[in-house]
C-alpha cells in the first residue's frame, strides 16, 4: 500500500525536474512512510527516436509484503518496463508460478514484480488477470507509452491532468498541485454534483483540468495523446437461475477464498469490528482461518444512538478475538481542518469522522485492517432499499400513493436525524416520481429544487447543460429491466460505493498509513452477488437474506436480528451546539467565497430553520461548511 505519482512529456519545456518530483512525492508521504523511490528516464540510455518521451515516476512505500525486496519504482530485467503500484494483488503467487514457468526471472517476493512480467506477456490485457485493489502506472520504453490502470471497484484512487504534450498522475490531487502551472480553476458542474451526492462523481474532480480515472479503466498516453478505455464493464442485467442451496455453497466458496487471500501479510494484521453483520461476518471467517485470536478494533461514542461497542464486544466474546475499543468524543471543530486538507476536494460524508478515528486507533497496533465494506450494496442491506421496494408496491395502488405524496406531510415540524417522522417525510416526498428519480431524491443532499433555490443566477449561467441525475441513471441502466431493489442496490455499486465509501476509507486510512482490505469487493464475489435474483437477497422488506441463510450459525442471533445502525456522528446536535459559532462565522460571513455561487439569504434560511428545529438540514449545512472551508484551504 503506497502513494504513486509521476509524469510523461514529449516537450522538454513541459518537463518535471527532480525537485518537482520530490515535492510531488513528499506531499503524499502519509501514504507510505517506510520508504521512497524515484525514476527519471532522462538519466537512462534511450533509442534515438526523434520524439522519445521523458518520464518521471515517484513512489512512497508502506511495507506490507516482502519488506526488504519490494522497493519501487521497479523494472524488468533489461529496464525497458518500469512500474509504480499502489495496492495489493491477492493472486500474485498464482500468477508468479505461471510466469516463472514461462521463463521469467524474479528478483523479489513482492506482488509488484508480478505486474511487471505479466505486462510483458499480456500487454494491456494484464489487468484482466489481477485480483486485487490497485492503481498502477507502467512506463513501456519500447512502445513509448505510459499506461495507467485502476482496479474494478475503485478501491484505490488515481487522478490525472493533461495539457500540451504532457500527462501528470498521482494517488491524490495534492500531489498534482505541486507542479507549477497546474490550474486550480473550479468546475461549477462539479460543485453541482457535489451538492447532489456529497461527493464528486468520476471522472470529474473539483478542478476543471484534473480528472479521476474511472474504476475498471485503463488510460494510455502515447504519441502525445491520451486514450481512456474500460477493461471491466459489469453486466448487471444478467440474472442467473440458481437454487438457494447452490447459492449458499457458491457464496461460501467465494467469500471464504476472498478472506483467506486478504489475510496474507508480512506485518501485523487485524480487523474493524463494528458489531454489525458485515464486519462481524468477516471477522468470523478470519477467525476460522487463524490459529491465533484475530485483533479487532472498534470505537464508541458517548451518544447512545451512535454507539455500537456493546455489540462489537458480544461478537468478540463469541468468536474469541483479541478486542480493543476506544470511546471518543468527536469534535467537529477539531477534525474539520484535518479532513479538508486530507480529502483534497470537497467530500461531505460525515462518516469519514468515525472512519478517521478508528483508523487512527487501529494503526497503533497493526498495519493492515480488514473491513466489511460492500455487503450492503451487494446484498441489499440498506434501509433505503426498503423504501424503494415499498414505493414500487404503492405504484400499483394509485390513490394511496397520491395521498401519501401530498405536500401537506412536508409541513410537519423537523425531527431527529434517525426518527420515524423524518424518514416518513422523505419517503412521502418522492412518491410521485419515477423509481430512479425517487432514489436520487432519497439519497440527494440537495435535490434539484433545493439547489435551484440556493444558487445565484450568475452561478446557474456557468453550469453545464447536463443533469447530475445522469450519473445515477447510467449506473441504474446496467441492471436493465430488473426489479427496483436490484436496480438501486447495483447502481450503488458503481456510484456510491466507488465514489463515496472507497474514497472515505482510502483517504482516512492512508492518512494514518493503514491499509484496509475489503473481502466483499473481490470481483468474483461482486459478479456473483450481482447476478443473483433479488428473492435470494431481499424478502418482505429485509435484505441480506442469503448471508443469513449461508452464515447464520457463525454469529449470535442478536447480531443477525439487531437494527442497522449507521456509522455516523450527531450532526444535528452539533449544528445547534459546538458547530454553531463556526457555522455562523464561516457560512454567514459576507466575505465567504461560496457567496460567489450561493444566495446568502438561502443559506441563512437553512441555518435558521435547522436551529429552530423546523427542518433537519444537518447534512446540507455540513456539505456547505466543508465546501467553504475547502475553498479557503485550497483556492
């Protein structure tokens, strides 16, 4: 697990010198505090091509596999192929044996060298053989091309910038901003999408001139041109016919294999344990495969509705893990500046706060942690899928749907974040829309009407002629004509899971030099789960049915039957208490940079309505506060 950065250029005036490359590498030191490495092609002997590109590669290492021999950048035997790589390839030993049989010579025991030789044999098809999480850059001097690749689910980040005859790339935006001349011009369309989703969907970033490489994609820079192409396009439209018993057997095989592969490490390894079904199940499968108690970690909060430590303790005692828990009192005022700097671009998922704390705690004892991310999307576990399902049933009733969707319900007073009344108001608000639009209304921070009331006319004129809804609808379209629960949950796999959860976990964990692995996101598990009929995963409003049927005996009944608790913080209380002064100073200040985009009276109304408990605008205020503080830090 590491940080990578670099550049390729054909015009000497666009070159990246050693000092700049050092700065690009230093600023992501947190991703790899154990070692660093650099490669600069101008110091190498080159064939006498007239327009031979120059290349610079930078690397920060967090040592996980082959602690002594895994230094990067790494090359093949004759130095014609060089690679920098962030991530883990879990099947590298199997690939290595095949490559050795084909005559390749290995100098190390690490997975990085496997990528080098696999690329020599397979060319751009090398990614099809990898099981893992990765962001890779390969310099092929013979073909005179730089190849970038990102894993199928987007567990590892990769951003890039192109200008005249040059490509820059990095694990994090802040690395690219070390290069003189890289524009920090903000993309208005990215702000529009950020306020919709609480993240900026790929391929955009907050900066107009910098892009994210989408998950499951390759980018090839050759002859001064960049070609971006997918190598993995999941077809969620295909639903297999399979018996419940056969599905249980196959899921056991795949998930067990995935967990076992992700337990390989040459450094201390543990697991996040929240006490929910997902992390508890992964820990149970880990403990089955370990002769020693698995180290497990959880954090607790003094607010009861956000605290899961009692459930985590119960699971630990049941499985016999070596458990540690820490109660923290999160401070929004204290942690906000850290998040704003670390996340590079506006990111408003407040669960990044507990993720930050649990990563910080876990890193004190281990270097690798395993988590249960991905289960809710793949096995229809979120409560919002129940709302999608109920709305689809009400579609068939007509009059009831019209009554429940009446505007009168929105005039009810505001309430707590997790209350029934708040959920009912949100549910009734979207009943009159199509299933896809309903779902966007359900998950959106600012829906279309609220964004329209927020924006200044001058800002609206800068927006592109596109609808943020298209990002979700394109993801939903992968499911074709399947049922609405499959459509929503599998759309989340390629949107919310990738852009929100993977970003949250990668940045929060790597800020503390901790590697996090996610067995549910093995592409074999993803493809199998996506192909299953909804009846095996979701029944009568309850998800994760196949997990219960398959692994029910591994966990206490209380864990299977408990109410799902989100990994969050009490934002609604914060904005009336500890964040109140900061909110007034930052958002209501007439000099706020966001006033160039947003109407001051609209923001004042949001603050007033929240503080008076007329409406719960906590997530909206958090998104606006993060955006304004980000502008002050990065612009």
